[in-house]
C-alpha cells in the first residue's frame, strides 16, 4: 500500500524453489551473482557433511534447479547444490563490483568472525579450524591457535568477534575518500552488550587488508546491515527494539 493507504499491488503466485533439510537452520542471505545464479547460505547442520546442505553456500538457477557447472555435480556422495562448504553462520553475501566474486560474512564462536571470498568447491573449515575460541574458553581448533592449512583462509578475521553482519562495497562518489572500501556491520564486540558498531575496511589492489576504522561506536547500537543507496550514500540498519535506518552523508 502507498503512504495514503491506497492499494498499489498484490504479490501472489508464490512457489518454493528450495527447501532446507530438516532440522536445518534454513536459508540466511541470498544474492544473485553476475552469472545470474542464486547463491544461498544455508544455516545449521554438519558443515563438513558432503550429503547435507547445512553449513554451506548453495548455487541454484532462479527456478531452483542445479546448474550443470556446479563444482560437485556428478561426484558420488556430494549434494549437487553445494558451491562451498565448511561455514558456521552466514549473515551476509555480496558481489564484488569489479571482480564479480561472491563474498561472505560469517560469525565465528567467541572470536573468529570472517570475511571470505567464495571459490567453487572450496572448504572453509568449520568446525575443524577457526581463529576463534569456543564459548567456554578453549580454542575451537584442538591444536591451539590454528592455521587454515588444507582449507580456504578468510580474507579478514576478527578476534574478538564483532558478530559481523551484513556488508557492502562502496562504489559511490559522494564519500570519495571511502570509494572502494568495504563496510561491515557488527552486532556486539567480545560478547559485550552495547558494543555494536560498523567498520570500514581498506584493501590494497590484491584485496589484502590494510587497516580498519570503527564507525558509529558512540551510538552503542547493534548494526544488522550496511548498504549503498542509489544516491551514493551509505545506509545502516540497526537491530534494536526501536530500530532505525540511518544515513551516512558528507559532513
């Protein structure tokens, strides 16, 4: 309905194109890649199981069928929907505006949040490796501070965790010093309430991290998502009882 309550249109003719395995966590973010395919992050389940869809990123056509060039099509024991595996909780997916790569933001346990570049068929390690600790205190990986040997490493990780959420690549010109940077939301830092904020991450031309800048810290709000608007400004969604959409514009 419009602002005056008038009926504008009705959405109907719904069709399920993908349904999560029970008792999985269902779908979280969905993004359309440059190839026209749907990338769906599936929560819950055994992230290392080849025959289960939980803890994966799936790649499907927009009618729910499996593309023939998915990395595990035709491999015995693998679900053909799987694009990548070994993920914990995915809270964001976004397409890089230059490379076309699909990036993912993933919550670790007590530390070990990640930004990942998704590569077809790669294993991102959960729960076998992580740069975080289990909630009672010990390292998630059993051999102390882990590396990612044999698994795809993150391009950025956080220790302690910021409960990284949605994110965006800034391509606008209204905030010219920020063009090319990545902006992520954070729900709380180190399990401490009232520490949500956004972060700006700068990369070099090889997409290697240079530095970070914390934003909106004084608001003490849980930041659920960050997106660039068509006006070239940044919009931030807060996750609070009295939530809001905030706009970041030049001073």
